[in-house]
């Protein structure tokens, strides 16, 4: 790997490590580095990638790249001032809101405007557009830079280090009974571990999508300790002698991520993690059903995971883990009711703004139009990413987002377990399986939380899936033969 490419990769890892530190990058002070850094990295990485040809891009890469670009374009379209007649045809509700606002403004002497955008709050939509652009740039930068085995291991190690740091920091604050983040005392949720996130559910999600990468590191070390036909004792000795540090790092990070999910007491992160591993696990079994020992290995792995999870719960104590929140109480019932209120309001907003939505990032501006229950609280998010996308970006944005998300997911699944995946090296295939698990966890959790709208979580996932669909580099021999074939043409 050239020095310039290594430098860009190192900067990408630093950026990914930094993302969760400023409160999950949700504060205003983090907005500029959140957007500017991946844009610069993407630009530099694209120049480096142009000098180093690659094989054809996968269907998953093309689907996510094109879908992300269209989503950014839809957000930009929501900012274009339109004539009242055109806006009335596209979004009558937006025209009504802008017209009423103009009448109120005219009473104070403000000149009346003659063209209005679809978004009811262009400032919020502009910020969300740049955040989407940053996610696309992070995805592209990872696809350009994480193109070989060393880079993939570096990415996994960097994210595992970030997850372990978040866990240790959060546990330390909880042990000291401070529940503070860089001096700011969290008085909103003060009895659960949050890392450097304000909301423990978002912290639980962050470590949940990194957990598969930790398992990837441990599995890689075991795989490289010897052939499958080697006796267990021999492979164990080779592991301890040659791959101990990578294996230990993976196991330590995996245990840390599991413990973090439990002490964050995030039921959603725990449920999404279980579903994610089950979905991908069953797909692995389906791909290897011709091998006699696969079912036994899978069963042993599942039993080991259950025992490990139980041991961590016993060690931490049920009062400190998510088990405390599994019992039906009045507070937990209120949580479920609150999610129902937010999701219902989102679908009603979608009915009001069916084509292009109310404007990306404007959910908290319009939720009061349909929030008829629990009026003592203000719902900034719908607690369902899919419903919120439909409400703020309309049918157009929802269709693009779902086609891109599901299409890329299916493409990566086929590229991992299909004919093309069978030709991949084991280590590349194992990384793609880990990325699939992370993506499945995120997609399931998005049904009842809003982690796609937490910048640190969304950008971290973008980097993981970008690395999973990165095109393979051409070897020198393949590149020379390709050049010869072109010259003969």
C-alpha cells in the first residue's frame, strides 16, 4: 500500500474513532468536522484509487452509491424555491404553511416572498443534506481505501478500540456515579451506561454494530492458526504462538461489546443483535448445508455464545444489565406507548406531505401537527427511521432509500454466499459476513429507534459496509495482462 494511501487510511480511522466522542456527533460544534473531513478524505482517496485500477464494482456498491446520491439530490430539491402554482401541485401543505407564515410576516413589515421551497425549514434541511453527503463520502472513502486484507484488519481493530474505549469510559462514569460526558452531567438518563452518547440506546447500538468485527478478528486468528484438518490441540498451540494478540484483541473486544450492550440496558440493541446474528447465521448454514460438521459447529458456537452471555450477566448482576428493563413496569409501558405516538405521527405527516415530505431533518418542526397524546413531552424523532424518512422525504425519498438499502443488502448477500462469493478468499468473505451482520442489526434496530439519524452510528455503519463492497485491487500480473489486451485492441 503506498504511503499516501496509508496516510489517508490512518486519517479515516482517526475520524471514525472521533465520531462518537462529541456526544455521538449530534452537537453543533461537531457539524463542520463531521462533514468536511469525509469530503476531503473521499476526494483524496478517489485520486489515489484512480491511479490504482480495480475490478468491476459490485452490484451492492453501485446500488448504495447511486441511492445515496439520489437521496442527497432529493434533499437539495426540497430547498429549491418554487412558484406557488408548482409548489401547490407538489406539496399543498407546504404551500399552506408558507402562505400563512408570509401573511404573519407581512404584518411586521417583512417583504412577501413569491417563491417557496418544499421544506418548511430550509435551514434544517440544508444541515441534513450535508449530513447525508458526509455519509455518502464516508462510504466512498472506505470503499476506496479499505481494499486489501491489511486495511480491513486495521479498520476492524480501530473500531474495536473505539468500542472498548467507549465501554470503559461509560463504566467508569457509572461506577463513580457521575454519569458525565467530558464534564457535562447527564441528567436526562443517569442510571445507565452511555459511553460518550447522551442516550444509552444509541451507545448500545454503536457497540452492537462493532461486535461482528470483533468476532471477525478472533475468527481470523483461529483460521490462520492452521488448516481445518489439523488437530484441535495443534491449532491451539499455533494460535498461542503466532496469532495470540489478534485473537486476544478480538475476544476482549467482543466481550466488551457484549457487556456494553447489557449495561446500556438497551433492549432494542440486544434484540437487534440477536436477530442479526440469527439471520446471518442461518444464511451461513444454508450455504454450507453440504458439509456434515457445519451444524455441529454452529450449535457449539450458539451454545458458547449463550454461556458467555449468561456468564457476563451473572458477573455484572441482573440489576446492572438489560434484564432489569425486561420486567413489565409502568415506565417501560410508557416507553412503548411513546414509540407508538411518534410512529403514528410520522405516518400522518406522510399523508400531509406525500410526494417530497416536509423537508429532511424537519420532523420536530411538524410533529406537533399530529401529536395528540402525551403532550407533556416533545417528540424530536419518530423512533422508527423508516417512518421518519417517509414523513420528511416523502414517497420519493422513502422509495429511493428502501430500494437502495434492500437492493444493496441483497447484493452483498449474493456477493458473499453466491457464486461470486465462493471465489473470494476466506478472509474477505469473513469480513463481508461481519459487515452483513452489522447491517442487519442496524436495519432491525431502525424499526424502533432512530440510529440512522445519529451521525456517529450512521457514519460508522457507512464505513463498515463501504469496506465490505470495496472493489478488489488488480494484481500486477492481472494488470499487465489487462494492459496487453487493451493494446491488442
